[in-house]
C-alpha cells in the first residue's frame, strides 16, 4: 500500500478540477500547419531554417490564442475517486515499489538481484530497460495508436477484429 506519509499528503489536497492546457503544433500537418518554403525560380536557395523559424514565431506571436488554449474542466467526486483508484494510486504504488527496489541496488539494470530475500521479478522487478540504440518508438514520445483513437472516439479505422490472438503460435 501507499506509504502513510504520501496518503496523509493526498488526503489534505482533494482534486477539485482539471486544467487542460493545449498547444497547437503548427508543424504537424493539417489545417493551419506551415511548411518551409521550397526553392523557386525567384528564390533558388529556398527559405533558410532561420527564416522559416522567424516566420513561424511571427505567426504564433500574431495570434497566440490560435496556438495556446486552456480549459477548466469540472469533475465530479466520482470522477476524482475513479482517477485516484485507477491512475494516481497505482502510479504512486509503482513509484514506491521502484524506490524500495532501487535503494537496494547499485546497478538498476541488475534485474535478477535479490531484494529483501526474494528475487524481484514479474511486476516488482525487470523495471529498467531501454530501447537499443537507434530504435525509435513513437509511443515513447506520446504518439497515439489506432487503439487510442478507438478508445477516445469509437472509430475502428485501422483495427481488425479477430477471435484469436497470434494464431501463428497455435500448435498443430
């Protein structure tokens, strides 16, 4: 369970609402996106990066409300309870478990190390890893998948319903 000190802090600060800060990404494509000017007959060198970023800064400066928005979202006590039970407490539990584990190790990648008399594997161990050099995973940077889109909108575009996962692993 969450350490008592953390619980005491949380109980003194209930969640009253959420502020959603949204930053429009002007280089992500779609409506309102800008691109660097390519070379033309009148400008054979094209737009230099410095010129492009100066133009971009000017566009954002001229209409900041187009690029930076904030909403205050009211939440019910049930929403706060669900958030705490399904998100906050599990994250804090994981953080406490990680800290307990890391305190006993000089090498965080020594995943077979013994901690308090038991080998930490499963949920408690094997918690440190990294991608091989050069491997990029867009979800590490917050990118969404087709599944995320389905969960937020119900759209099944890009998804396929199956009755059996990994049929190639089925014996026979």
